[in-house]
């Protein structure tokens, strides 16, 4: 097997181990599904040692991915590196704050966007924004998200040139965790989970979810999978939130309203 395939085999075994022990999976989207069910790795330390061995052979994108896996797994095993070193390894950027000038500029943009909606800046701004977005019962959220994704999909495909097919499943969960929604999947199959423990919805928020999660992360991941199905790509075909590509994926998904619906003031204001 190639070095990439060796890395993927280890990551699949690590993922199976975490799932078996009731922990969070470490693979969020499998861009090359298929093959036999992986055997769970014996333990985290064995995974760490094998990844470290593979790192000695790796260069370029494979080395960057292994650095991220080793940093994340090392943290699970009790390592406490310097924060900036950990963020650089796992997210590909430094743990640095924004300059004061940038913060002031964005504050003025946010205040102006609220003012365009007739909403004054103050303690009640968020409440008034959510009122302007239109309350939505959680039970209606899956259908609203799916409908918005169907309506907005042509605009995203036109902007990106993507022709990758995908299917969408929307599920609800009640998990005592920080996340309100989560997208994962394999191949062309995309799953969006809504955490009823944390989530609140508005009608405009459903459109933003459709752009960010479904047409951002979901369609993009399906596009990677479509390419990986026809080409011998040089990157690890398993997407994980602890790997450096995550910042890129989040940036594009968050920015979609600005690109495809720049005149929708209610949608743009929270963005």
C-alpha cells in the first residue's frame, strides 16, 4: 500500500477504537468509503506509535495531516503542548487575536447591519435580531433546512462549478455537548444532526444552516469524495475537525451568504 493508504488504515482503526469505547469518532467525513469493516486499534498508545513511525516517511500534505493527528491524539493521551503550537498543528494557523483596528472595523459593520434592520445596538440586539429572523419550531426545522437547501443549491453549484451528487439525511439528537449541529457522512451520503439540547431555530437561521452545513460542508465533502473516486489523490481521504483543512472549510461555509445572497439584509446581519 502507499503511505497515504497506510495512514488511512491506521486512522480507520483509531476511529473504530473510539467508537467502540463510546468516545467521539475522529473521522467526520469519509471521502473514500468501502472495503472491509476496520478492526479497532488495540489502544490509543499503539495508534500514536504507529502514526509517529509513518510521520518519519511523510512529506507535504501527508506530513501536515500526521502532525495534526499526533497533536490531537497526544492531547487525548495527556500531553499539554504550548497552545500556539497545538493550534498551528491542528488548524494550520496561529492562536493569535485580531488587531484592535480590525475588531473596531467589524464592530462598525455589525452595528450598521443591525441599524439597516431598524435594530439599535445594545443588550437587546441579539433578541431583536432573532425576532427579525422569525421564530421557527424545532419540529419544523428539518423541512425548512431541506427546502432552503433545494432552493439555494443552484446558486452554489453555479458559483463553484460543482456537479457532485449528494443525498441528505437530517436527524435530531439530545446530547449534553457543546455542539448545536454537526455534519458528517461518507461518499455522497451527508448527515446533518441537530442537537435539541442546545439548538434554537429561526426561519432565516434555517437558510443559513442550509448554506453553511448542507451546501458548504456537505456538498464540498461530497465533491472531494467524487474526485477521490476517480483519481489517485495525494491527500488523506478522511476529513476530521482536528486537521488543518477545517479552517478552510469553515471559512467558505460561513461566507456563503455574503457571496450568494448579498442583498438579504436579515441573513447577512448575523454573518
